């Protein structure tokens, strides 16, 4: 019998959610899997992924983007041959947005029993670790990830504008150095993003050209900006045209080095971690993700 391991982060997301175990078991059993449920607070998700890769044909990530990143880190590190499915149990769920999959948990669970198509997806390697989709510097993006779905649904673009303008008065600039094979950049910044997905910080079209399987890293660097420029940048981010703004430097590459003059914290897949100078590269097609055929492009 096929083996499936479901790694559930009970702490993911801000809202109290109903138990998902019954639906997950029912739908995976319908696909012929013997299922093992494992629980994490996020800190040991990487180790769990390495352990279950010894026997699991399928690993299911039931957590947020940070949990997914830890699971992918473990899978790449041990050379896992397991395939991966994703349930959107986080707050932002950028990766699910980028894949065009449903954000509704019940629908996502039901999809586990539908016919699947495999995608070979790229992963970001930085120093000796791996990220699913995002390395971000600066506190500008954090202001958007704190906007609740309820507020976004009610106020739309104005929720983002308020968050961005409010952050303007507290964010501090830093000096960033980005060195790629194509160009070298050294400039003041309020936000630097290295990603391989279109959705970042719940901006579903922040990097509209980026795909998890396009074999490229996509970089945005935003220089210090005034209130009206911040408004322009936020509107452009929502429209998918941010790369055209005069205060935004957009690059596409496969490898880079990244350093700053003063930052102590960075964002890896939505989770804050101590900053370190980084050698970053794309690892192409190294994880197999299951996507329902009805949603596959």
C-alpha cells in the first residue's frame, strides 16, 4: 500500500480552525494511501520531513509558508523521492496562491482525492539551507502580511495603502549589495525580495512573470520613497506592474550574493530569522509537487 505522511502545524494561521484530520484521512484513504499524522510547531518540520522521506510516497504539508519551507528544506537536504501536496493552513499562503490552488481548506482537502498532476518545482538555496520561495529584507513587507483577510476583503486597496503609509514612518533604510552574473547593485533600500513565485506577502501579482518552475530567481529592490511614491508602488504591486516604477530595481538571475550594512533580521518564507550574508542560487526542478489536474496549467 502507498504511504502518506501528513505534517500538521497546529500553530499555523491566526484563526482557530476546525480539525482537519478526518477529512485528510478520508480523502487520502480514497486514493489508496496508508496515512500517518505527525504534528509540529514548525521548529521540527524539517527533521520530520527527513524522517518520513524514508518511507512516504507522499508528504502533505498542512501549515503556512514557513512550515512548507522547512519541509522542502528537509526534503531537498535528504534527497527525498516523495511527492508533496500542500494544504493552506497558514495566514498568507503565498505558495498556494502562486500555484492557483484554492485557499479554502475544505476544498483543498477534497482535492487530495482528485486526480493529480506532478510539477517539478524549483527551490532557493541560500548558504547551506533551502527556502521554498522567499528571502525578504526590510520591514516594509511585514506591514502588509499583518493586514487580516477580513480587513483586506472589506477595504481592498485602502487596507494596503493604510498599512504602507503607516509603515513609512517607522521603517529604516539600509544599504544593500546585490551581485549577479548580469549586474552589480549597491544602493539604499527599504525592501529587497528574492523569490521564485508570483505571489509575495499576499500580493498575488507582485512578480507576475515568476513561476515555481521557470528556473529563475526574481529580485525586487525598492529604494527609499516618499508618501506619494509609496502609494504609487502599492498600486503598482496590486496591478502587477511594480517592476516598472522608477524606485524599483527588478532583476532576474539564477545566482547572486546578497549583503547589507546593518540588518539583523531577514524573512525566510514568511518567518523571521537572524540575518546573514548570503550566497543564493536556484536549484531547478528538485521537488515534485502534486497539483489537482483541474487546477493545473
